[in-house]
C-alpha cells in the first residue's frame, strides 16, 4: 500500500464524525466553546518578538510604490507595486537594489499577482499570477533583474492564494478538487449554503517543474460550506472560504479542517495529529461558525473563528473574532496586542496573513505614514519609531514597516 493511501486511511479514520475514538481524542485536546464569552488578553508585541522599524528608501522616484512587502529573505525585501506592476527589490536596510516590470497578458507576463516568493540562493522570483490557462494556474519564475526563466503549472484546480513556501525544493498548495452538482443548483433569490460534496487536496509540488511530490486528500462532505449569493444579475458562488488551510511552522504545517472543527499538525515526518478543536460542531451552528487557521508563537497560539454570514447592507462579509491560546494554562482570550512605542494603537495577528508574508519566524505590519505623523504630533510615539517618523516627509515618503522576529 502506498504511503499516501496509508495516510489517507489514517486521516479518514480520525475525521469520521461521531466516531468514539475521535471523540476521545478531542476530549483530551484544548478547545474553544464559541457559545462562551472570552475576556481580552493584553500582550506586548515586544514580549513575544524582537521589534524593528524599516523605511524603504525612495530617493529614486521609481522606488516609490503603492502596495506592500511580499517576502523578506536573509538579505532582500521584495515589494510588488500595484500601481505600476513593478516588482521592487531592496536591501535589508531599505536601500533599492533592482526592479523589473513584466505586467501584461503575454505568456511571459503576469496580470494579477497574488503573491511572490523569492529563492535568494538561486535568484528565482516565483510570481504567483491568477491568470489561468487551460483551467490550470501557473507560476512564472524570473531573476531579480527580470530575466524570464520558466513557467511551472499547478495541479488541477489548485489555488494560487493558498501556496506556501515549504523548503528550498518544494511548495505546498491546496485545491477544492471535486464539487457535486454545483451547476444544477436552483437560484431563487436567496443567499445561503449550497449542499454539495467536495474534496480538499493538499499537494507538495516541486519548485523546479511543478511535479507533485506528495499529496494529502481530505473528504470534506461532512458539512456544506459552499456559499451562493443571488442579488438579481449579481450571482456569485464562493466555493472555498479557507484560502489557506495550512500554516508553516518549525515542526511542519498546521492544517485547518473547518468542516470537522479541528486543527491538525502535519509534521515533517508526515505524521498527522490533532492539536485543537472547536465546540459546538459546525453542523449545529446557524449561521455556520468555523475555526479558521492557526499559528504558534512562543507560548501562544493565535487563531480565528469566522461566521459564514453575508450582510450587504452593513458591508459585512464572514466576520471574524481573533483569539489567542496561552499554552501554559490552555486559557483562551480575545487578542489585544499593543506596542509600547505606539500609544493607543492595537494590532491583530492573523495566521493567514502571517503565512502569506513569507517571513522566516516572523511577520510585519505596515504603518501608514499619514497616521504615524498624526500620532507623532499628538506625542503618541516614542523610541526608535518616533525618531524615524520625525525624519520622514508625510506626502513624499513610503510607509514605515514594523518587522517582528518571534522569540
């Protein structure tokens, strides 16, 4: 029997709803009861991370951008400029290094960049473009000076926005691979869940040619989490809420399985074990409430709980509450993250955002320069941040980044 088949059988066994062994496993895990109210936990970012501030030098006009950092490597910071389509490279101290622009519709051009991964050792820039050819998404690879190198295809139905940089040879990506009777649903002017069976497949793919190195398939027909929206001529099917089902960690990947209210650790040795779960079950909540993504930082685990609800009148789509688990006590709290250098400002650690930012053992926050200048004038800044903001020009300089390297 193939290793993949053994892993699939093991995963299927522990995911069967109502199975007594699964219940026993879950009873021994830390969990969140979404029917309860949890108090806030104030955490200083400086207590869980080394905090530094960075301004990307734009003395050269072509390095003034609209967008944000895509990835940070040992020596390089990569930014995508959404206004021009340029990809910019800076040194770790914020000085310009190189740039290129291949925005367009051609076979060696990108059109809508979802994310960028940079292999500094090989000088491979992986541009994950949402442009689809023959029902397959592709990744374009360039050098940092813009030389086109190659294209690699993703597995069928794989989603660009779910791609995670796993190691120097491979990435992880997932897809909703099978949907039953999606095209035959009746549209009756109602926004709601679509009953359907579907499968989520996680792939480990080669960075060299896109070949599948390993895969993990989850049968997710326990609960219907497909959404339909009917507003006259504006019909929409949201077929995959959980754009990132896995978050990279030192021991492997945290795998989110919202249909079964469980977070798993998919370890580097390919073993799979549950680490956290939610009650009551998603099948018993209306509207549906799911656990969505998970990351571990020092003595804390950060996660979110999301309600599958659309409210167009108030412009609310799938509202989330952000929590933190204190590992020492298994206590659960709502996040309240503060920064001593920035008075009256609160921050939120969102696992899916951390995953997309491709920062080894860390993340960053982009601080709006106009807001920083207002805080500066109100005497709400201190330390290195105050000194940096005081030297910048409000309408002519790039924003400031707060870089976190987790302890």
